C-alpha cells in the first residue's frame, strides 16, 4: 500500500532528524533483537552495513561483545563506519551497566 509506505517513510525521516539518545529503541541494548540492532546500525551508517549485521544474526548481546577488529576484519566494514559503530557500542556498554546494578 503506497499510502502506508509513505507514512512509514515519513515516520522514519522524522526519527532521523530528531533521534533521541536511546535511538528510539528499548532502553536495555542487551535485550535488542536482530531487527532492532539492524535499525540501530542503519541509523549510524547505511542499509548495506545493516544487511551485514542481519546476515551475522547480531542481536543486542552479540553487539555489546563486538570489537572494532570484528567490524573491520570479520565483517569487512570500512574504517570510518567501524569507528562510528565502535564509539556507539562503547556508549551502549555504559548504558547496560546501569541495568546490571
């Protein structure tokens, strides 16, 4: 349905411009699904890299274990996007500490 698709696209565009610090996803990143991790990655980078995360079946727990070396060497993600993703993963790890207290 083109109208529904347009509405979804409009909603996504709004999220991109006013993305909250939690990326509009559940507060505890360790509970994110593969789909939610994909959404997070797409907002940071692009759909191609999101697809790589989908193919790797990367959920929230796995994402929190990722290193920059995994991103560059295993997933073959270029240096620029891998630095951005690594920086955001570090922030997510800090957020998870609040849930484990």
